[in-house]
C-alpha cells in the first residue's frame, strides 16, 4: 500500500481588528456572522482585537478598521495597523467616510467642547472646564475617513455592513479572490 | 455656492418680521402670483421675480407661495435650495458674484475679488455686518472674451480693472441704487471676429417664415432633412430627425406640441448664444417659429440662463415687435390655424439645467434633476407633451435652410457635419471673440485666425469637452473628428494644465445636482484628491485612486454632467502627465493634510503642548 500524502494544514491567516471613532456597531456585525464564526476560526486567528484584548498589533495578514479618525490616538493606532497588516480594510460608513462622528465637522471644535463641558447639564459648574489632562488624546479639528491618513486596500460600505456582507467579503479575500459584494448585500432600502 | 451664514444673517433670518414688512412681502407675493396665475409650473419664475423685489426669500414668503399654489412647502423649499441664485437668507442689498471660470481667473478675477472684499471689509462668501453687500464666486458667466466679469444683483459687468473694482466698491459703499450706476459699466461687447453664412445673414424678420409657409410644413421638413443639420448644443443629434419624431408623436391637439430653445449656455467658456441672442434674436425666434410650423407646436419657451438676465428686456421687446408684425400669436402671417407664441423662462444658476430633460423639469417649476430616459422629450416633454429642445444656434441655422434650401446648406462643411459652427474663443490669444467657421476647419487654422501663438493646449467644447495638445492641432472641428458645443479656450505654454483641470473638476463638483451617488460623491472625492495634490500631499497611490474614480464616474453617472466630469483629468493625465507628476512629492502614501496642524485648535483650547499633544511625521 502506498503512503497517503498528508497535506500539511494551511497556516492560519492572522487578523487584527479595532474600533477607532466608531460605535462598535461594525464589530457587532462581525459577530453577526453567528455560527460561521467557528468556520472562520478554522481559517484565521485573531491578533489585536476587542475579541482577544491583545493591546498591540503584531505582524498580520489582514487588518480591519471600524470608525474614522477623530483624535491623535486614532492616528497612532491606525499607523500601527498599517505598519503591521499586509491588507488593510475600512469597514463601515465611519471608516469609509467619517460617518456620524463627522457631523461635527461643520462646527468649531471649541464651540463643541464648551457646549459639552460648560453649557450642558454640568454637575459642578464652578469647576467645569475643557479637560486638558496629558493622558487624554487631543481631538483633531475635523473627523477624517481613514483613507486620508494611510493607504487603504479595501472598503466595505454600510452602517454597519451586514454579517452576510462581512462573511462574503472575508471568505472571498481569504480564498484569494478579489472580493465583490452582490447588490443584495450592498443596498439598504 | 456656500450660503452666507454669518451669525448676523442668521439672526435677521430668524427675527420676526415687522407687521409692515409682512404686509410688503404679501403684496409682492400677490402681485407676482397674479401675473403668473396660481400655476405650480410657474414656481421657479415666481420665486425669481419675488426675489428680485425682496432680494431674498424669507421662509414666511416660501410658505405663502406654497399655500397660494396649493403645493407643499417642501416642494418650494426644494426648488429654492436647488438653484444657486435663490436664497432663504438675507444676502446683502448688493450681491456680487465673480465669474470663477479658469479664463476669468487667468485674467485676474481672484485678485480683484480679494481686492473688493478688502475695500468693503468682508470675507468672500460672507455678507457684511450691515447687510449691505455679499461677495463670492460663481460658475462661468459667459463673458470669457471680455473678462474678468462679475454679476451684481444679477446684472453683468465685464472687463474688470482695478479702476472698475474701485468704482464699483465706492458705489456699493455709498449704497447707490443700481439704476443710478454709470450705464457704461454694464456694456457687453459682441466681439464678432469672423463671419460666415449665419452671421452674414441679412434675413429680415418674417423672410424665412414666408418662404416656409409658401411651400408647407412637409416641404420644410424635406429641406431640413437635405440640410443634414445637426444640433449645436453638444450631442449633435440630427435636427430633422428630432423634429420628425416630435411631429409623429401622438398629441392631445388641444394642448399641442412644444418647442424649447435651449439658451442655458452654461458650459464654461461658451458665449456664442449670448451674441446670437443680442444681435440675431429675430433669427432665433424665427427658427423657433419654423420648428413650431414643422412639428405643429402651439407653445414655445426660450430658457434663458440667469447669468444673461440683462438680455431679458431686449428679448421681450423683440417678441413684442414680432407679435405686432404678425410673426407670433394667432394666425401667424394670416395663416389660419398656425398659432404659436413664445414665453421666456429664466434659469437661476444651475449648469445641469442645460441638459434637456433637467431643463424641462426646470421649465415645469421643479428642481433641475435630469429625467430618466426613455421616454424622450420628443414624445413626453414639457408637461408630458411632445417637445423639441434645440440649441439657440441650431434654431437660427434653420432660417438659412428655410430660405436657401437644404442642399445649399449641406454643401458647406464636411460629409457628416454640414454648415458652419460658431466658436467662442477665449484665453491666450490676440483677438478673443466669436468666430464662425465652416465645419472641417482645423484647430491650427482657428488658432491662426485669432492670433494665438505659443499654444500649449486648447480646451474644445468647454469643461466637459476635450483637451487638445499641439500634436493634435491638425485635427478638424467636426462631429466625426473633434466635436464641439462652441467653447474654444486657449492656454499658452506659461499655463499650468493641472490648474486648468482642477478648475473644471471643482466646477463639476459644484454643479452636480446630487441626484445620483456616483456623481454627487464622486465629483467631491475627485476634488479632494486634486486638492491633495495641489497642496503638496500627492503620492503615487492617489493617481490610482483618481483613475478608479474616473471610471466609476464615466460608467455609472445618470447624466452627461457626471459622465464628463472626469474628462479634464483623463485628458490631462494622458497628455500633460508631468503637470501631475511634479505634484507627486512623495513615493509612498501621504495623509491628505498636516496631522499635527489638525491638533493646533485643540492645543489652543486646552493650553497643552506636551509630547502627546503632537503627532510627528512617520519614520519612513
Ligand atoms: C450637463 C449638460 C449641460 C448641457 N448644457 C447645454 C446648454 O447649455 N445648451 C445647449 O444647447 N445644450 C446643452 N446640453 C445639451 C442638451 O441636453 C441637448 O442635447 C441640446 O439642447 C439639444 O439641442 P440641439 O440638438 O440643437 O443641440 C447640455 C447637456 C448636458 C448633459
Ligand atoms: S459604520 Fe455605523 S455601525 Fe459602523 S461604527 Fe460607524 S456608526 Fe457604528
Ligand atoms: S450625473 Fe450628476 S448632474 Fe447628472 S443626474 Fe447624476 S448627480 Fe445629477
């Protein structure tokens, strides 16, 4: 009898995800692929991600970014992802366009901060002031989509994209095909 | 156009009007509606006329108009919001708009605008504190042969110089009513430089109509077919065929068919229709009447772009004279049953309304959103009636065919492009103005005629046309070679072709009607990339993105505006690539803006300057 050729298992792809100026809705949608998550875990392992609680991103095959860029910390995280991920994906309206957080873009930053920290329902009016602790990342004057800060390879539109769209996109990408979403997974009306 | 939103104007917009003001507003609304009848299709005209009286459209007035026309207020607001010349905020007693086309800019419009702003103490796009004046840019005003040009309260002033800017600033500062301004300020030259059959025409009012009436409508259609006349508005559709479709289309005889003359002339760098409407208005109206005779139309519209408001009164006079001569109205030239009259509708600053189905929407008093075709206007046009939409020059040319016959016309020009074409020549040449050339003339011949030397590029057909490099100057102006709607902008070797393309793309982004996503979003993404390049943050991957956007715009936009919006860059990248590459300062990707500078505001607000309050450049 001939020895059966044993195919070595394909090495798993490493995937990192993060939420910047987003609402975690896109991450909820990733979880929305339901039991297929188990199939996905056959193919990938997670690096930095809210799912693993790993704090810094190591070398990865795929990075998935939810949310736009609203402060300096977002910039640093995004750069870390770009430096470590071969393929970087913008997921959801906020990452793609700035989305809801970008609604502040037509207002002056100071006006917004004053409204929140002094004019709003403030508990201790005497000590109310705009936070200036060096621990805190400074907000940028405007919210930006992530492709304005680093090169982005793919965009998945939607707010959030459906679990099905995410599943289609990732499995296509992992299989080595250029992902393209069918119309039914792209329209929301 | 950015709506001027100074706190000041916001306050006065929100302030309750006095009882006296309310009475005045109501009176104006009633007067204008009485003139037009409470017909919703007159909405745009009604709003334009009310604004001419009040200088803006207070929301209370918007509500009154909606009530009087029995339409929703949302519909009225939708229309006001669409047209850049209509405002729901006070906008200065003097509203100054500088033509922003690349040709005006090359002639110094930007410095003059800045100068006027300085003199009158305000920022571009804003209204002065006292509500006296607002100053801003506007799309091409059709005065490229005598720029820089501006509009003040809708009236055109050309040939701006520092003296003129001074004078105008003074008049505004002294709050001098427009009627008392020196009249020579408002003079517009015709600048006719070269004439051929059309501009040499000595036809008198009625000549062409008499010739047509003598032989009947079928004979006229026959001559039109023989002439092989093609539309001068851009698309080059055979006119006889369009008229034929329209006259064959089933119609409710009581309502009749409709003839529309497209005088929107919004394509940057085009101004030949302006000259036809100034000097040859009888020929244009007679062409419309011929079309009406051929297709059996009762109603005609001239859709005049808002920028040519100064032509309205003279054109109305021509119409009255024609009515008095029996050339318009009931039983034209005593022919029973040949009833036709023409109404002039004004546009209000929307380039897309030159697109024929958007134009029809606008004529019906709606937002100028292009319709889905089919059905085509020839079967379902104005208010669903069969309608022929033709360019000004097309209609004027029909008069020559009616008098001299189709064969004579077809002899001129090339095999597929009969007759002559009016060119609006502007930019770097000795003699800008109107040139009439037979089709088939080469670019080089035209350049020679207008005294252009050291030419780097010619923009044919306006922003949506083609950019020609010197290696192509032996090509012919003709539908089968280089088609054109009439613009001919010349750029000498000192000009930066990137700036030219960028100006055009900003124009498209500004004029996109917003109906379809590829164009609404695509044009503004495109301007984002061009600004990125222009600010020195360009890198190789950006060119790839621009390329993708260009393809999306071309293949998925709903109308010609979006489809053409990428043309200037596509041509530019093909023919003037170094102008783009010299802006690619970076090998790898660069952010679109300075990240550290984007924190400056927050540093100021918090008083921080620690290491965490800065973003350093990335180490390569
Ligand atoms: C965005 C856009 C703008 C246009 N602007 C004009 C215009 O200003 N004047 C014009 O005659 N045609 C314009 N056209 C072409 C018209 O849609 C239409 O083809 C033309 O008026 C038909 O007349 P013709 O057959 O005599 O050329 C425009 C088309 C597009 C897509
Ligand atoms: S795209 Fe929608 S779901 Fe995703 S982060 Fe933004 S707001 Fe949340
Ligand atoms: S292509 Fe642009 S102008 Fe034309 S319909 Fe779409 S959004 Fe409007």
